[in-house]
């Protein structure tokens, strides 16, 4: 830690102090002394309020626990009356959003959304650049298009023919010709800027809906280098280059179909990162800053060669009106800050108290955005002068109000126009779900999305209903009354509040990055449910999920759904407990559930604690890769803790299962650079001990959160490994560790 000189009386980690002075403020008219004194003032202003709100969480939880101990799951009407009496359940409000200056990517263009850890620049760049993705590549290289043969090494023309045929089918579906099929096209021509002429083997035709022609990139005469099409607000570029191998095979010389894909991206400082000290936070902040200045680059080895990745520029065409048409080359960037419960050891008050981490996140996030707001960045993120801050882990409207006040205070400190800092409300805690109208009302002039998340929301459901009885198996939660109500009511409330055309209604992550066929078959339900965005685990997945938004006019669906009855919030109050106290659950099912959750916890923790990787593809017990972050850990640890508390499993059984699963996880990670096997010394393994800590302290952890245990054991691991840990993590990143944006 530094001394308090020039840091507003704060004790600041040297890495953070230097980052602020030498990088964050280097191009701004702000001084480090101002930054730290502002941070100290904000922390002092909000720390007491945060403490009160956290104590209120605990008070309410104690009252709910006492009620369930007396009544069990109880009667929904009686539970509703009790929750109303104690102030947990508030009167239903009728909010109307008043948000202004919202970029069209949020307000008007439904499409996929990526979430990427800020700690790995190459992945963050890949996500930011995933605004446009190759549909040909996505079809060629995944199971989205089942292969009818074993592909040959290099480019396989037979596989290429499959891709071309599927692309023709999709073009016929979404951009049909007035006559014939895209499979019959021999040339696309643009005789004039507003006209697309399509030559087929049967003659000349055009689009069935000429308005779908958005523009072109000039080529040789009337033969364009690219044709730009538009449907439901998304664009598709047909790149024409018969000199390439693919273009030479294609019947009309099309070398690629480039689809507008990840319309927005959340750069994550929260659940998908492992940031436990000053250097960790600097790594995350540096990525956000570099994306906002446009200067971020990453150099790494890939397939035996050195690759440098940088921020993409915009795309320029001749529009259908003959004028220049410029389209963004990057996702609209949002940033997710940490929740109210997080404190950061790397910055302490003069009395030695860790500061509120959310205050530092908010101040750094907004300060970095100044480069864009002031026109000092290489590329523009916002065209409306807004900064989008996603706020997680809020419990009810009072906590939303505090977040809004913090953003307003940061605006004032930076001299920003009021409501420059917008807020995305993560609907992932039960007290927010049951009071969603009131939460929206408290942020009516700032809220730009509400988003459901199955895993965190389930973890909080288990913790809230802990004393109601043993909960159903993790996978069975999806069929419970509370979850159906949750997903429907989130949409209903947002639409009634006026989100359509102003803000996003989001749905959660597709967790299987290798199962693209399954994703195509199922995730189309999200736009059909009225969600104008949903999370996907990779740029490739974003390109494929974008097809769902070509298929479904989400804005039209939202207009229809506005008239359906509001989902009854009493459905949210039904505890997801096993009938008869779980006495009828077969021992084999108990064993399998325990093994599945133990393996999941260990598979994630060995990366978080042992390697400092906050989000990656973790294989299940059956070997299926799932994209996991702390939300996965929360539900799994709460599941076992709940069964342990109610006697469905015993402590010795849990410990024995974790020991067996440690061997499984060691084998699954045997080829990971820098990996330290747990089974070599279970008692001395920080990862193994962290996993046990999560389960055996799960009942006592406030809201079932995992951050305390993870941070404690990660700090111990780093202290024990020294420089070797850093080298191991760099090796993992350079080797191409799985990521939300690989």
C-alpha cells in the first residue's frame, strides 16, 4: 500500500495509484489528487447507506427463515401476507420509463449480447469486434450445420457446398427474391444505387421486398464488391469476390455472408473475473479504458503464428439513397460494475477499512468514458452521449435508488450532464423480482434494461427459501412455478413500463458453447418471448443467434404482448421444495445430484482460485462443456448446503464425494498449463479447500454469495505461488483458454 500522500487520505495499492496517474487520467484535464479525494468523498458518503441496506437484507432473511421454520413451505396467501407485513413485498406500482439519449442498439435494434471478462484483452477485443460475424464460418466450423461426411484437412469443398446451400436457404427465408431462389443466382448487380438486380438462370429479378436492399460497396461497373441487405434492423453483407476459394466455388461469386451479430457487449468487472487485488483490478480497468479510447491491442500466439488484435473501424457503403452509409463496426459497449456487498482491500480508508468496490468501479468506468464523450477516442461508442452501467445483485427498490444516487454523484463530480450514466438492472435477486415495478420506478429516467438470469436468481431463491425445506434438484428448478412466472413477469412489467423502443428486455446465457445446433433449435424462444436481447457465449454464437432476430420481429411481438394479462407475482412466492421433505427421492438421484454439483463447483474453483480465470468452459461430469461464472457456483453450492442442512446428505458423504470428484476434475484439467492437481494434497490445496468452504459456509453466507470464500482462497493461492502464478495464467491465456469471446 502507498501512504496517504496525494491520495485523499486513502491507502492505495501502488499498481492502482500508478494506473490512475499514468493511464486513466493521462489524456484528461483531471489530477490524481482530485480523483482520490473524490473517491474518498464518495466512499464516505455512501458507505453508511450501503451498510444499512445490507443489514436490512439480513434482517428480512432472518424473519423469513423464522416463518419457514414454523410453517414450512406454507400457504402462498399466508406467505404473501407475511412478506407484505415485514416490508419485503411492496405495493405494486405502475412505472413509466422516461429515459432519453439512448443509443439505437439498445432502444431500436434487437439482437444478441455478449458478456466478456475485462481481465483478458484479446477476448474483450474479439467481443467488441463481434458486431459483424461470418455466417459462412459459423456454419462451416460448428455443429449448427450437421456434416454429412468427415471433412478433409484445410478447406473442404464438400463442406463448403453444404454451407453455400444452407446460406441460400436462409437467404430465401429472410430475403426472398421476387421470383426464384438465391440458389439460382449467377450474379448480383447494382445498376443504380437504389436498385438491386439479381440475375438467375431463368432471367433477371429482384428482391421480393425491395426495401430490404440497404446499399452496396462499389466494385467493377454494376458488379458490386458487396451487397447490403436489412431485415428487422439487422444488416447482412454479401461479400462478392470470385477470386477467393469460397467465392470461386459459389455460384454467384459470394465469398462470405457477414451478418450483423453482437449488437451490444457487456464488458464485465463482476461475475466473470477473478480480481482480488490492485494488479487484478488494473488489468480489468485497463481493458475498459483501452476500449473507450480505441487504443486497446492484444498480441498473442495462435495456430503457430503471432496475431495482433485491435479495435475495428466502421463499415462504409453507398446507401440505397445514393448517399454514403456508415454502420458501426463494433458492439455498443456496456460495463458491469460490482454489487453493493463488495469491498476492495486494494484501497483502504485512513482507518484501514476497505472501500466500497462499486464506488471505485463507477468512478473509473465513467472517467474512462470521458475520452469518448469528449471526442478524444479513435472510435465512437455512444452517439447519444450516454454511458451504460450494468448493476448486479440489487435487492429491491431502495438498493436501486442507492445505485442511481451513486451514478448521479459521479456525474456531478465529473461535470457530466444529468442522466448521462444509464443503468441496467439485473433482475437476479428475489426481492427485486417481486418488486420489479418499484425498482424500475426508482430508475425511470436512467434504466436501459432489465435482464433475467436463471443461475443467480436460482441461487438466491434457494437461499431465501432455505428453511422452507430441501429444494428440488438443480435441473428441476426450470419447471418450477416461480421460474415460469419470473421469466414472463419480467417481460410483462418492462413492457407496461414502456421499454418497447426505449430499453432492452434481456434473457440469460446459452451455456453450451459447442452445442450450436441445439442453440439454434431452442434459443429462438427468447425473441419470441419478447426479449430484444439475450446472452450468448461467443462471437460465433452471436452470429448464429442473430438468425433468430431475422426470423422474429421482436418489436412487433412486444406490441402484441403488451395486451396479455400481467403474470401474477404470487407465482414467485411458491418455494421450490421437494414434496414430503425429500423422503421419496431415490438414493441414486441424491448421489447423482451431489456428484454433479460437487464436480461443477470444483471444476470452476480450480480455475478461479488456482489460475485466476473467472469465466471459462468447464466440462460437466459427463464431459459436456458449459460456460460458467460465479452464478453457476452460487447455485451449486447453495444446492448442496440446503440438502446438507435438511439432512438429505451427510457431512461425511459430502466430503467423500468432493474427494472423488477432485480426481475427476484433476484428470479433466491435466493438460492445462500451470494447473496444480488437487489430489496431490487435498488438505493443502487452496482450490479444494475453497470448494469445501463454499458448501459448509453456504448457509451462513449472506444471500449465498461466493465472493468471500473465493477471494480469501485466491489471495492465499497468490501469496503462495508468487511469480509462478502469473506465468501460469499467461500461459493459459496464450494457449487460448475458453472464454465468452474465444
